[in-house]
């Protein structure tokens, strides 16, 4: 049952011109453990999620057992049930009120008989519950961090997927837990009759000894495909890709520098120790005659070329799309945002609010399609919330003649609807501002504006902090929403289009999302306390990132004209 990719390309969600994967050809054989390695941003996680059916290929095909994974924009349920994805920090996916419900949620798509469910849960507990802490009625949140991670792994492996895909499984694990994970992988490889394991990792020393194959990624493409031993004997591709060297290669090079020949493909400490003993026993050659492998400095690519490639990679990763909304100076965006909010809040009629909405929609229209498509889904949820609010506002309850009567007041509903629509326009403008402006540039623009208030002895520091945090959390919420929706789709095995979630999966999305946001807020509070924010000035007049252009002048003029139109429409 091979899992394969044929000339697969995947575009970045916010920039269709930038490819996260570019023409990847790969066939994974049954019964193998395959490593995906590469520096951060090389495409490991994207490739893993493409194999799992979470990311739609821009071009090419993904096949499972020769059949296309994608049909008409969706992944077939039968294929999803054969794939299991373990995300980095999988303990963050837990949401249910009990361990029993966590297992039930993962197993529900398989429609197993009760006795089969119990058997799978028992097998998973035997595999991961070493101390007997996974009592069915116990809350997952009563467990320690390590226990929660084992529970998350147990809930995934209980589904017995043919292909187990793991993203940085050793991140944050202590040494004993890493050994337990390796033992599980070995047991699964021996017991599995079909499928295999794919691991995206930076931890070469841990996984090279158990791997059958290593795929080296760089800039979204495969630059090396070899066995661990062959890769260690010829480590140039590892250095060119910026991965670094495993300990066995570094050890061989260190011994070679002193004239002692040591094989570079001894992947375990025991094998390396035996090779050292054998070399010291008489197989060493004089230093002048030793065919020593090149030192790391000699094998590394020239500094200029490596630096140029790294710079190109960073520019490619960080370059903003060509939309004018991304190119505007943050000072002009702040002015446009303030002008729009003022004009919107002044309106007293539906016509004025509709006119206020027009520039916001034009701003979204200039964004890349994947960006506004994601925002549209968020806006739909916002509209649903507003619709419920308006409906409830119009409900009336009278108790005449002793019997309560439920009615509906159109006037009350319209009044609430108008206020809600005004809030909706401001919210959309805030989303546009947050999406098109990196946090650092946003703060620079705010600091520039508030520096004048600082000179006037106004207390602007607290205001700057509050506004900065609000706009910092808007894109964070959107990113976390996307991340946890991917987790829910992977666990729930729903054959849906990317970015969508079934109503019954909302609890599995909302609970981890809120916990993650609370955790991030707590970390931010600690960081601000350590930096003594609140006890020293926040606002400065520095503007290293600010460049005012002709487009900014035209945008501000347009904003002033539009404000004049809104003022004229307010009565």
C-alpha cells in the first residue's frame, strides 16, 4: 500500500506565487520508517500535512495504494481512515471532559462495534499508559504535561492507521520518554503488515538509527534521498541544506583531524564505540597518509554563496504579496483606520453604513484569494453571531391576562441590527488592518503618532500597550483557528474542503483554541513583567521601518474625501 506524491506543488496560503512545495516526487514503501529533515521553513510540515490530506496540492497528485487521495476538492473518507497524523505538541488537541470521551471522539469515524472499541482502547492504554493513569472517567486536564502527550498519542494510535505521520514527535520530551517513543516505533514496524511511518524531525541522532530512508528538503524541494548510512558517508547534502551533522559524522571528522580513520556511518553510540576501539587497536594510519574526511569548515559551502542562499530564502519567506494594502506605510493605515471608524460611528442611517463598508470591501478585494477566503469564513461566523443577537433583541415577552406571550418587535430588532452592522463594519476594518500589517510595523506607526502626545505630557504609554495587544491578538486568533481546525479535521476524519469544520466538531476546536490563547496571554504577561513594561516608557519616535510614499499620500487623500462623504450622509 504505497503512499506517493507525483510532481506535487503547494502554494503559500497568503501568497499563491510562493511555493511551499515545488514539484515533489516521492513514493513511500510499505513497512518503512522515513525521515523528513531540513531546516525550519524547508517544507517538512507542509509535506507531512499534504500526505495527510490536510493541504490541497496546487498541482500534481497524491495517491494512496494507487488511487487519488483528492477527488472534487475533497479527500475520500476511506482514505482518511487509513492516515493518522500526530501534530507537534499533540497534547494541545485534548478537549473532552474525560479520557473515555477523548478515545470515543477519535474512534467515532470508524463506526466500530463496542467490543472492538474497547479492545482498541485497551491496546492503546497498554502501549502508552505505563503508570495506569488513564482512568476512563478522569479529566485529561488533570494529567501532567507528559501524561497528556501520551494520552494524545494513544488516542491517535488507537485508530490503528496504516500510515502514521509524526511532526517533531520528540519536541519537549525528556530522555526517558524519547526511548519509549522509539520502542513504540520499533514494535509498530515489526507488527504492521502494511503502511509505514513518516517522521518530520530535526532530531537526527535519535531517529537515524531506526530509519530506513531519509528525505532531505530545502526550499520546498527534495535535495537528497538516501539511507541513513549513505547520507552519513556523504554528508554534503546535509550541510548544503543547513541541517547540520549527526554526531556520528562529527565524531568521525574530529578523529580524522588527528589521523585516525573512523567510519562515519556508525549511527549508534555503541557502534561508534566499537569502531573507536577497533581503530585504536591498530587500524589507524599515520596522519600524513590518512584519507580523512573533510572537516566541517572545508565541506561547508562558501560563506558568500551560503549567505546569499539563506538571504534569498528569508526574502522569499518574508516577502509580502504585491497587493497595495501590504505596501502602504503603517502610518497611512492608522490614519485610514481612524478616519473610517470616525465616519462609521457618525452614521445614523443604513445608507451611510453601506457607503462606509465599500472601502473595506475594496481593501479585501485586493488581497490574495486564500487570505480573503479564510477571512470570509471568519466573517460568516461573525454574521451568524450578529444575526442571533438581532433576533434575540427583537423577541418580546408580555404577561397580559395571566398568560405569557412571546412576540417580536421589528423596531427593536432594527435598532439592534443597525448598531450591530456598525460594529461589523469596524470589525472588518480591524481585520483588514491586522492581516495586511506585520505587528512590528503596526507598533512603529502607532509609536510615531503617539510620540507627539508624549511630548505634550499625555499618558499615552498605557493606550499604546492596550492597542498593540489588541491588534497582536487578532492575527494570532486567526492563525490558531486555522491550526486547530486542521487538528480537528485530522482527528474527525471529515471529508470536507480545507478550512471547514462540522458543527459537531466545534467543541473539539473551541476548547483547545481558548486554552491556547489563555496560555499565550499568560506567557505574554510574564514576558512583559520580565521586561518591566509599565514601569518604563513604551513610546518612542523611532521610525526605522516607516517610508512614506506617493501611494500613502493618495490613500490618505482618498480617506479624507470618503470621510467628507460620510459626514454628508450622516443626517
